[in-house]
């Protein structure tokens, strides 16, 4: 790194004054040694490093015992990144002059850069023994100790450097890196801040400060730090990459791709940036591009566990189990199977093959405290599901509690209120419980616009399975969890009260229909081919009043599942967080939300003439055809035997953006019916909240 070369150069300059005892009075070109050394240092200052090497090498034949020459020669080799040459030159200098502290320090720098950390520590230790007030050597010793994983010793060494030189900005910055590696992120940020107060143009301190902020989920502050690093050093590829990670953390994947691409323009062989680019591409559904990016990362660094893991994650999410297994075989061959992420993916594959004992075995080999925060919740989720399938319910529930506690403590969770969504549903129910009656007339549909059918219910009620079965019908197009109703609600921009709906004009209702269909066009393949559109979004159940006001002829499919199974399953899943999903991190909050949603549904039913069909998950998994035939008739369509081929439909879908993606490619999965019975003890506190709905729905 450039700052090390600067330090080596400084140490070389300090030895410019040559004592007569060091060299003979003879000269190479008729000049004394001191004058020639001064000339070499001038060339070093001008970065004319090859000339320094040529001249110093020639001079060394004339003055073989002049330690200063070998120190300068080593400095030139350092600038040229010839570490072997630098190590040989500095070693010669300290052999000639064992008390030559700057040369010992420079040798330590070269050894550290070469990765020979134990030898580097020994060189720096010798330096400070010879020169106890050498703050720069204590800083370098700290860096070598940190790189060797000896964090407590490193922190002490940086502390000694700062005791000797309180205004030493680089040592404050170095201390920050050791504190950060030790997990003391707030202390690390404070150290970076001190460094930058003294010397605002340390790009590395800005970058490392951003990394710590990223880790804390403070993405806005992290982005500001990376921006500062790039203002100091525009071609700082690490900062571009880290900027992409912060933007990725905010969910702005397209912008993140821009940052990773900038890093790769500067450093095309930057494996981490290729890997991170693949993660963003995967999130955008650009699967071929993501696979190519992970492939580039692995071509550069074949034993890169994170890139292997991310490629495995893509294949697992796509239900491409053969590709997952092949990728894992390659990953274990190149990386071994003891890496945390590889073990996690081996557990995933074992779980998908229903080898739950093996899955739990892999997971139990992982040291949980060493897992990246982004993977910890997924680790506990998979552990819980494995224990659940093994009938180890108490251990499973503990794992799900850990999963949700981790998620609740995350920076992402802090963006959302645990009570806001629940309170809004309860208030809407109260609004619909008044004596006010709907007075609107039937809206006139635009030419050719057929009202969609809305699949509603509560999450984890089997809607993804039903979605896949229905889309196997040649006359049905299912749109999965897209924000058409949400766009209407935003455009309406008023409370969803009967009074407000009564006040909505016919033109206003038609405008809202247009909002819905304009959003729908973004998510339909082509024009839908004249198929019946099923809008599958379970929590659109809370928008039924608005939907009926705008589409009075719309049909609704109400998907039901035993309330206890439904709520327990929500608690066991890892959802992408939003104002609704945050409620599922608590079993009690999940039950309260279930009750509020169903109370609102019954309030809508009492006031509106809804055309709806009830379908129970338990019936569906017992008798697909007997359960779906009445539904198909309700939709005005003819039965089609292709509905039995839903597994083929699921396999051909590619990305399935719900937690059920791995289940619907299996034969009808009956084990989830009545699962809550295994958790009677844990469900006992919420059973009174759910009991009225158990009875109301005939369970």
C-alpha cells in the first residue's frame, strides 16, 4: 500500500546522514558515499525507482558494508512491489547493522505485506526494543498482530503508538480496524472519527468507518462515509464495492449494480465485487446474469466460499436441486466442507432431500457466533424446520424464537412499527362497524375490462399452492403478490370508510380502475391472452372494501387454514419485512393480527354483497380435484385435468417469491395440517385469541 511505501521512504531519508564508520571514503564516481546517498534519496522522492535500484545495486558492490544503501534499495523495491527484493535488501541492512531500527521496521513492513506475519511481528518487536519511542513501529506491530488475529495485543500496540504520539491519525485509524475486528463497532467508529478530525483525507479511514456503519445497518451514514472516501480517492475500488453493499442493504439493487460495476471497471479481477453484483442481479430476477457473475468471481478465486454459497442459494431458491448438488460438490472439493456457509448449504440440500438428521448434523457443526449476521436468521430458520420435521418440537420452537429475536433486533426491523399495521386494521374494523350503509352504484367498466378475481386470506393459508394449481389451468393467469390494490389505495388517499366510498364519484371510481389496470400491465405476461386474471395477495383482504367499491362485480377466493396452524406457520417463517410482516416476529402479535383481519373481513361481509368462495387448505391437500372443481365452477370455467400437473407448473415457474417455494414442487404436503398440535404448550397463550375463529370457520 502507498502509505507503507511513504513510511519506508521516510525511514530511508532518516539514514541519509552517513557516518564515516559506516563506509569507506572511496567513491563510485569520484564523489563521497554521502553525496551519492543524497542523490538516491532525491530519486526516491521523484519515484524514479528503477534508477534507484540500478544505482544502489551498483554502489553496493563498491560499498558492500553500507547498511544505508541496502535500506534505500529495499525502499525502492517496496515501491515497485518487489517484496522478495525488499525483504532481501532490508535483511542485509540489519545484518550489517543490527541496531538499525528503521531497517528492522522496514523489513517488518515487507514481511507483513508478504503475509509472513510471525516474522513481521518479530521485526517490529526488535524495532521498538531498539527504539522504544518509535510510534510508527508500534502502529506497524499492531497491524501485523491484527492481521494474525491477535486482536487484544494489536489494540495494546496501537494504544502505545498513540501514547507516544497522540496526534498520530494513522494509528487512530489502525486502532479502529482492530476494534472493528473485535466486534466493538461503536468504539471503532469513534477511532475513525478521531483519525479524520486530525487528518480528513485518509481514504481508508472513511472507507472502514463506512464498513462498520454498514455492519450496524446504518446505511445512510455508511453511504456518506464511502462518498467521502471516493472524494479523497476516486479510483478506490474497495469503497465503490462497499458503497454498493450499503445501497444493496437499502434494497436499491439497480443502483447497487452501478457501484459494483464501477469497482469492476477499476479492478476487473475483483472477485468480491463480481460476487456482490451477482447478489443484486439475483434479487432483480436476472438469473442468467447472476449465475455469470458468481462464475466470474469463482474463475478469479476458485476457493471463494461465499460465491459458491450464493450460487447454491440461487439454485435452491429456483428449486434446481441437481444444480445445487453439483455446485456443492465443487464447493466442498475446493473449499472443504468446514466453512460455515458451505455447511449451511449442505444442510439446505439435506433438508430438501428430506434427510433431516443429516441437515441438523451439518447445522450443529456450525459455530453460531461466527455466522454473518445476514445468515444467522436463516440458520435458525433451517434448524427449526429440521427439528420440526424430526418431531423435536421444543428445540424447533426455540430455534424459531432465536430466528425472530435476531430479525427483530436488526436495523431493517427498526424501520417498522410493530403496532402500526395492527392498529390501522383494528381502526378500519371499527369504522365499518358503524350504522352507515354503502350507497354507491355499480361502476361502469371500460370496454374490454373484466374485473379480476381476488385471492385473499391470511399469509400461510396455502395460497401459493392454490396459486400454482390455478395457473395450471389454461384459462387462468395468476399475478402473485403485486401492488395493484396498494396502488389504488395510494391513489385514493383517504381513509377506507363507508362515508368516503359513498363520496367517491363514478369518474373517480373509473380513475381508480385505471390505476389498477395500469399497474397490472407491468406484471402480466403480454396482455394476459384473454385469460381470467387472479390477483393473489392474501392481505388484500384488508382492502376488500375499496376493491368492492371499484370492482363491485369482482369475485373473491377466501383461502382458509386452521387459525392455529396459520399463525404458527407465520411465526416460523422468514418474511421480507414490512409494516405487516413485522407482526409475525411475535406469536402473540401474529394471533392479534389474525383476529383483527378476520374481524375486518366479517365487517365487510355484513355491509357488502360480496361474491366469494371459501377454500380450506386441509381439504385441498386431501382431495385436490374434489376441492377445486367447485372453485373452477365458481370462476365460470370448465374443469381441466392439467390442474393435477401443478408440480410441473411449479418447476417451470422459476422464481417463486413466497416462503412456500420449496414445498409446492413436492407432492401434496399433508404434514403441515394440524402441526400446531405438536406445539400445544407454546400455543396455549394465544389459543383464547384464536378460539372464536376456530369455531367460526368450523375447525
